């Protein structure tokens, strides 16, 4: 008697499905549109200890979001290489992901002007390499407690900020440019290490640190030509317990002031490689905040070298040099400046106004005899302003070669 298999097609389907599962191959890994991965992806629910590397072909229809679904399938890293430009917004990138461009210019662009963010990071240990991010509200956003290392990034075209950091990021050799708002904002305890690269041509502030956040400028980074909207913006602003610290970098050619501190913000120049120069307003403006130049150079600015207002404070030591500014070297109006300390002397020289101009309700103090006030066009040290006459006190620095005279000021007893 002949035996007939009544359901040959059904048997074949079951057999293929069994083989696929046994080999750890799924339809998702075989035929994801525009995505190729290696090694072969584990089946859904299975996990490998090996890293997974996927290539997203943006012109071929691949998306980064589709690949991030594979992150739970490895206890190692998920590496995503982007070919071309994907027009998508991707948020909440988890820990242990690397995103990189295959070639210069490859990356993500906003699918609409309202996209926010274009790339958002929520995890730690995320690496971004050779990536271009553009458009939307924030091209790059770091959520609270996230951690990112970025190398050779180009981030541009955000309508509010190019980078909004509420986590921690180290940006190395990157370009942050052409935002309709700020270049980099650090908020709510965010931390930014800007190691080399440029922050330029942003309409608002180049850097803004607020609400207990910190931005460190090192590695020869340049903050330049910001404030392109014509508003009263600065190369860098520290406000509400925010800190901007420059150890090796240049803040130059910005359309208002170089550095501004407001309402408890703090700014620092730490070494002689920290330079604030050629800005269209004051080099440094302290308005109810603080400024410390432990070394550093403030030179060639179109306003005063340093202005201190509204109970602000400035400390210059460590061979800090305030020179060749178009206004006064230091103007103090309702605030205080200390020139020289145990950390070393400071020099204020060759400014077109006075060396130090101390106005109403203000004081200038000198705590290192090696400090020098030299060759300024106006007075070396001049005090002015009723009803509360300002004073200067401490050591008497070397004051010589100033055009209008050396010292015109009451000295505190």
C-alpha cells in the first residue's frame, strides 16, 4: 500500500523553522532592510558574549533605530557603522553602544525641524566617532547620568543648542558650529571636557554652563565668532553655579564679550595657554559672579580687559597678563579685584585706558609685591566715585610708565 504525505508544504515550513532556530538565525538577521551584521545575530531571546557589529546603509533604507533593538543580544558592545546620511531621530541610546560614520560626513540629520533630539544618549560608555549630526532642536542631547566619548564629530544646525549636556561628555577634535542658539550648553550638573576642536559661528553663546554644570576647555580648543545673531552673547557664559574653566584654549573674535559670569557663575584661566583675545566687547565681564586668572592672557579686546560689576570678584595671580585692551585693563564698579597672591604676581600693561579703574563701592587689593601696572595710557591705578570712596590696599605693586600718572587712589589703613 502506498503511503502519501498529505501535508508536504507544511512539513517543509516546520523543518525550515526548526533549522533556523537551531542555527540561531532569524528572519530579522537574514533580511533586515539596509542592515548587515556580523557575526550572525543570536535569535531573539538569546545572548552572545561576543561584540556585534552592524552596518547601516542609509541610502539603502537602513536605520539606526532598527539596529539598536539588537543591543540586548550581546553582553559585549554593539558597534554601528553608518554609511551615508540617515534622516531619522534616535533617542535613548543605551550603554555599551558605538556609533561611527563610515566616511566623512556620514551620520544623522533631523527628519524635521522639530525633531528633538536628533541623537539622544541615556546610557554610559557610549562612543561616537567620525560622526556628523545636524538639524532639529538639539542635534546631540545627553540625558541625566549618561556618559559619552566623542571623537572627530561635526555637530551643526540646532535651533536651540547644538549640544545639550545633562550627563558627561568628552569631545575631542570636534567642530560645533552654526547653531541658531548656543554651541554647547551644560545644565543640571552636566560635565563637558572640550579637548581640542572648535566651537564657532553659533548665533548665541559658544559655551554655557549653568545650574552646577562645568565645561573644561583644553587641548588647544578654540571658541570663536559666536554671537552671530547680533545679540549680547559671549564666547562663554557661566551662570547660577556653572563653571567654565580654560586650561589650554583660546576664546577669541566673539561678537560681544569673551567670557561672562552672572549670578554666581565662575570662570577660570588656569595656565599661560589660556587666552581671551580680540573679542568685540570686554575680554571678561563679571556680573555678580567670580573670575580667577591663575595665569592666562587677556589681550586685544575692544572693551576693557576685565570688568567687575554687581558685587562680583576677580583674582589675578600666577603671572596672569592683562594687556593691550582698548579700554581699561581692569574696571571695578561695585565689586573687588585682587592682584597677586601666594600663587604669584600679575601684570597689567599697555592698555588704552587705565591700568586699574576702581569705581563706587569697590576695592582693589594687592597681595604680591611682584605685581606690575605698567605703560597704560591713563592712570596706573585710579579710584573714583562718591558716595562711597573706593580704596586699594595691601602691598604696593610696581606702578610705572603710565600716561596720566601712577596712583590716584586712597589707600586703606
